[in-house]
């Protein structure tokens, strides 16, 4: 603290408060490189680096200001020699993630002997550098680095980075966890769709709180945010035995089985839905070689639904629906939605939904 003035400390606190307001890593990175760090520690260049020591081709570096044209040309070489960086070597040997300068470990002469300097940093003019590691893995280092042509970084600069670094670690860890959660949710949705299943979480009054998969479309949920009365009545019929409650709905794209299961929270009920195509609906797939998903899309086309509406019903993207439609047209041998409807209805008279 002895190296930092009251004004600088207040500026640092403002920076810390603001960095915790960001909701995604790319936006926070750019803000740090373009606005926050330049105010706290004047530098000629600032960079965010993810150095992959096992697979150098995966190494990422974002340099600001990005008007430094030589860096784009030198970046491939930087990937090859990044392992020589004295700060990277030190971080791997020191798992407590300290803030270091190149001059902490190498004299100017030794630094200039490195291929990293001769082939990359010399051309950029990087004579001095200080870095704060925010993530350390066995073969991967993620860090912010600040570089100058002249005047080495001071202990005041180090102190600022040391106070800022724990907050950066927390913020970027939160983003990593959020990304992992999103990936798991997307994988769960894909799995549910693949096995014609879905889940819906509701409160005891039937208000829909959360859902994964195409279940809302199957049960005909409306914009009211509540379960249809038919399902809600079934849940209320025997509230003590909800875990064994089973009901069946007749509707597109087939027969839907619903089981209500208890959760850890008394005001949350998990509905597990499973769809089984009915016999009348299954016939077109047998006749024209459609997949089960294409059969679902074809069924909704015959109901007059648009691609966007089908995407919402089935819980998939409009682009995916469009691709399915193209395949269906080719398999059935038609060129329009009307022709498809006529052809399929001629082959088998499907029951109307609802």
C-alpha cells in the first residue's frame, strides 16, 4: 500500500467494482485491455494470453492496441517459442500465481539472448514486461501481460496487479463455470430430444418455472405460463401420490406420457415427459424412409405450422427445421408444403391434433 496513493487506490476500487458487473469473459477482457488496465498502469501494449504448452497452435493472444501490424506476422513464431518466456516457466514452478516482471529473473543481456526476444519481442519493441496469471493448468497458462519499450515496471505497478489479480481469478472462474453449465444444459437438451423426452418444472399451482426439451409444444402449453387444465387437474387429483401419478395425452406428434416426481423443494414438481409416436403417425416414416424427427416435422407441416413454429414446438433451431424440411421434400418427392400435405394425407389419413 505504501507505493499507492489514495487516488490510485480509489481508482483501483472503482475498477474492481466494475469488473464484477460483466456477464461474459470476452467483454470483460476487452474492457480490461482497452480501458481499465491502461488507467491503472500505463503501458505501450497490453495482452491477454492463453498459452498452450502442449499444442502451441491452440495458443491465444489478444494484443491492445491492435494497430501493431508486426504482431500479426510474428504471432505464429510467438506460439512456437512462448514456452521460453521466463514468467511462464516461473508460474509453472510457483502455483501461488504471483505477479512477476521479466527483470525479476533475467538480466537484460540474458533476456536478449532468448529466441522469444530475438524473433518476436525485439521486433515489437518489448523491453519490459509484467504479468499476472489468472489460471494455471499443468500445460496451460492464462495471464494478462503489460509491456513497455522504456522504463521497467515499479513496485507500485506490481502492488496494483497483486490487488487486482484475485478479483480477476474469481471473475474468470465464474465465467468458466457458467460456460460448463451451459454446455451441460445444451447436451441435456440434445439428449432429451434424441430420446423423445422432455422435462418441465412447475410449482404446485401449475405455473411453469423451467423446461428442457420440446415438452411445452407436446402438451399445448399456452402463453399464460401455466400447465393446461387437463394436466393440472391430473396433478391435483391425488397430491399425496404425485410421484406415482401418470397420465397420457393424445396429441401431436403422438402419445405423451407424463410422470410427476417430487424434488428437494416442496414447492417444485418435476414433470418427466416421454413421447411415443402413435400408429397412424408412424406410417409415413415406414413408407417414405423418414427418420423419427423428420416424421415429427412432416406431421407439423401437415398441421399448417411454419418452420419457426415447429422449431419452438420441438425445441430445436429454425435452421435445423429447414434442413429437415429439405430432406423430407427429397424423400417424399415433392417440392412444396402443400404437395407434401396432400401426398401424406393420401397415403394415410392422420388424425387432427387437439
